[in-house]
C-alpha cells in the first residue's frame, strides 16, 4: 500500500518570509515586463491544461435545470437522491453562479528560478432550493423555489519554476515560467462560515492511500505527486467535519447537521456529483464523519478535481436567509487518470 501525505515544508516558508517580493534587478526592464506578462497569462488563461490544474470552479454549474434534473457525465445513477423534509420535500438544491470574474493573484519570488503564487477568486450568485408541493388529483406537481445570495471565496497556492532545461524558453522571457506544483483548493462562504473540513482521507480499490489536513499548505508536484487512479477504479473518500453554528438544523433521518456533496471528474468540460453518507461522530475528536465513493470513468491523461462540498443544513432546509444564510466550505483535490501506475 502506498501512503502519501504532502505538506509545504517549513524551510520553504522561512525562505519566503526572508525574500518576500524581491525583484530580479539583474534583468532588463523589458525582460521583467515580458516575464510578468508570461506569469499573468499562465495564471489567468482558463483554456489551457495549466488551468485544469489551477481550477477554482467545480461547485455546481449555474444551471437551475441541472440542479433539478441531476447531472453526471460519467456515472449513471449518481444523481442526488430526494432529501427529506425541513422545508418539506426538498428535491434539489445547488448554486447558480454569476458570470465569473478573473482570478486575482499575488506573486512572491523566493529564488531566481522559483515563484510562489497565491490565487483567489470570489464567486457570487444564488443558492437555489427546490421544494415539491403535493399536487391535486390529476394535476402536475408544483415547485416552489427559494433563493439565497451567496459569495464563495476560493483560494489556491501554486509554484512556478523557470524552464532551465529549455534553451529557447530561457532566451524568450515570455516562455520562461512553467507550473510546477499546486496546492489543494480551499473555498469558504462569506461572510458567514461555521462549517470546517478538518481532514480528508482517500483510499482507492488498488490500495493507494492519501491523507490531507491543510489544503493551502499541501503542495503537489505536477504530475508525480498528484493522486493517480485507473479507469474503473473505485475511489473511497472519508471526511471529518466540524460545525460551530449556534442554531444547528438536524436531519431527523440521520442526525447530521451538514450535508456533504462529492463533486468529481471536475475540469473545464466535465463534472458530476454524489451525496456523502453521514457515519456519526468520531469519539476521538467530536468531528462529524462522512463517507462517499465514485467509480473512475474519466478520460485518461487529463487532470481532474474531486471537490468536497460541506454545506450547513440551515442553508438547505430553512428559507430564512437572515437566520440561515449561505454557509459552506469546499476542498478541491487535483488528480490524474492514468493507464498504469
């Protein structure tokens, strides 16, 4: 069994604090400008393979039709089941996001050939809840739709290095930098956020094991450190969650105070989602434990993300947006699908 847990080393952080935002004063101004433009293009172009590694989307797709009908590009039968009852007969929920705004980022040069980039993007829109009302005899069912405003801030850390092995790139400042590593993604609702993911464990049916506890300081080298799965493999995910809300909404079916979704196969073109099952309280730490899984059917040789999406039950099952505003945390884990490992 392979056991992997990745953390940004303390020495790198120490070097970052010492060297901060130093400029490369040995370069001509025109070279600096071209290098800065190269980094800008690398971090903001969303139609490249690099963008698939840097993904800060993946929490629903903005279509209310998809929220109601369910969606899964890879796994038949993975639609969300009907969820019971606080707002009686909630049959679907999800996010309808506004048109995306560009990512923002801060670069910090830690050596001549290494830059750390801190990225973030604030998604805005509405959290949408569909309630089904019983129909009268002979008439179709009626839907009531509730909407709550949302802001979801997603962050990710990445490392860029110079292409020292590429002589042409070294001569051309516009091609000098490449994406060498990325962190997990961390997303949190604003201004309210009481739900926190404390730990995620990932087990595959072929025996691989990954454990994550600190998303923005978990740095994965590309491609070798990314979790890798085979087509047809079963991936099992276990999540520990805490919730400091003072007004918990308890699901009478299982006792949970949160609802967890697993978004998987997420990249620019694909996405699917399933619901985790609540397993109770961990006696060692008091955290709430959820489990879920999916079968890998994604195309090989492409990067994807699995997004753990923890939502406070009050967001879903109470229509009072003042007492129960949008309240969620997400972790995004990049992975690859390979033919062998």
